[in-house]
């Protein structure tokens, strides 16, 4: 698996090159969506992405964002995730190819963690079951620290959430 670049600008340049190589136009909208997602670096929903573009002083419609994301995913520089929230989240290829996600079921915050310790064991588990391992993903759903603290605060009637 190719090593992921760590820089949003590098990804943007790679995306522009990818479009050029395929004789696909680098439209302003495509570029705005690409800039926003590569600069953000997180796991954004379409709605959040639209807001980021708007915050930069531009307007791109939802359908256009979807279309641009489709192309970005096809380029391999953006990954689409379905964390079972009823919508997809998009992540630029800034993190190592293999990482797990912690998804807060209350506020939707997504954090990453290293799955290094599983990278050998999960294929082994598959092998033990006579299963040919192709890929896996590690997801933990629960409450993030902020939401957990708020819950404890509410239960004890004490500490308020920051
Ligand atoms: Zn939370
Ligand atoms: Zn991630």
C-alpha cells in the first residue's frame, strides 16, 4: 500500500494532476471542494463540507459537492466512510492507510487511532477461520470524553460541561 502524503497542499496538487492526466476539467467548483476537504483533514459530512466552502467565501450547491466528492473518491485521494449515521463522511488521505475510528454516537465526533496492533492479528483470525483476508476496518462506537463527562455531570447534578 502506498504511503499517504501528510500535506493537504500535496493532495490538492495530486488531485489536479490526476484530473489533467485524464483530460478532465479542473472546474472552479471541483477545486473549491477539493481545497476545502484537503485543508480540513477530518471526517466531514457533505453538510460540513458545504459550510467550509461557504466559510471561505464561496457558494457551491449540494449536488455539486456530491459530484465533486464522487470524482475525489475515484481519484483515490479521498475515502468515503459510512459509520452508520445515516450519511457518509469523507476523509482525505492524510492519515496512514490503516487506522481505526472512534465515533461518538451523541455528537458525531470522529477520532482516529492506530490499529497497528490489529494489522497482523485480524488477518490471522481470518486465516484461522479458513477465510481469505482482503481488508478490515476497526470502528468503535460510543461516547467521546466530552459527552461522557456531560453524562456523568448530568447524573451527579454537579460539574457542567465546558
Ligand atoms: Zn461526543
Ligand atoms: Zn480516518
